[in-house]
C-alpha cells in the first residue's frame, strides 16, 4: 500500500510539473518611461518676469511599478517637485519645477535635469532651454 501511495504521489508530481508554465523571471517585470518630450523651450524671458513654471510628463509603459530614485537639476536656478511613491504601470508621472530667471546670465541658456529610476532606460536627461532678456530700461 505504501508503494502504491508513493508511486501515485510521484506520478501526480511529475504530471503537475510537466503541465506547469515556464517560470517567470524578474526580467519580465520592467518599468519603462516614455517622456512626451525631453526638451522644453521656454522662449524669451525677461529677468524681471519672475519664476517660470514648467513640467515634464511621462507614462510608465512597462508592467512593473516605476520608482524615481534620483531627480536633480544642473543649476540652483531650478527647483523640482516629483512623486516619491511608486507609479503603477500605465499611469502618468509629472516632474514639475520652477525656473528663476533672475539668477541666470543674459542670453541663451540650457539647463538639464537628470532623472534616474528603476525603469528602462535607467537614466534620462531632460532639458530646459530659452533666452534671458535684460530688464527693460526704466526711464
């Protein structure tokens, strides 16, 4: 009786293992960032215009939660705000910020924002470009 039970269990286990699907690896779960744009042109801005808001939007087009691990601007003239919680697959993430034109020299400017995450690609550079105009003469 013990042999019959053991052979039945062995046969059932073998049958179940043959019917099992291919195991899923962690490589099958990847977050992906698809930014609408990676370069924003703010145009011409007068130094006295005050803070200029901007935002970048991306969709997590992967099948795993997206986590922004590092978001940093190349200049102190940019303040950033971004979500610190995981972004579900299919959801949109917004990286918003404020540019202070008063702290940028006159002329053309280009500032970058480095975004690191658990996504594919793991690192993305976003750019803010424009031109700072001098303050109007007050006569």
